[in-house]
C-alpha cells in the first residue's frame, strides 16, 4: 500500500470534542478512493457503490497531517474494490481503515454499468506516482 496524498486537519474539520469529525474523514476517504480508482482504471465515470467495514482506531487533532494509503483489493468486470488506510503522518498511527470500497464504472450517457477492461494483474503492475 502506498500513501499517496495528505491533508491538514483544520478547525472546520473538528467535532464538538476537538478531534477530527468522523463524517469529514469519510468524505475524504470517498474522494481519495475515487481519485485512486479513476487513475487506476484511467476512467472518470465511476460511482461509489459500497463502503464496507470502517474501523476508527485513533483520533486526529487540529494541526495533524493525515495521509491516505490506497490499494486495489479486487477487480471485477465493471467494478474495482479498494482499501484505504488513513494514518497520522508524524506518528504513523492508523486513524481509520475503510475496507471494501467498491466503485462501478458506468457509461456516462446511460449511467449503466460498463466493462472497464482492466484486470487485477494489470492494475498491480501499474507504477504509482507519489506526491512531490
């Protein structure tokens, strides 16, 4: 798993207890996982179908930098399943793990599922760009 992007926890990201709001981290996970899946499939017509088990393991606070690790778990004919780990950049502690995030490739006009033409072996062989 490669850690591909980072975010700074800002005051607007906090809940009433002063830690990173769970809803905000889920929003970020959906966005980061979409970007990862779209880049892997070289397609932007994807929709989130399912997000499986989500485990919150530790908190993040204002000023923390969190990073997102993503990997392809499974590839179907029209879908790709990814896993996302969010961790604290400085401590490397996992903040949240979201497993089984399923995206479906759709036809942009009909909005029906469409084969993406990729295999897991092809995606595993792709070089992953890391942030500068």
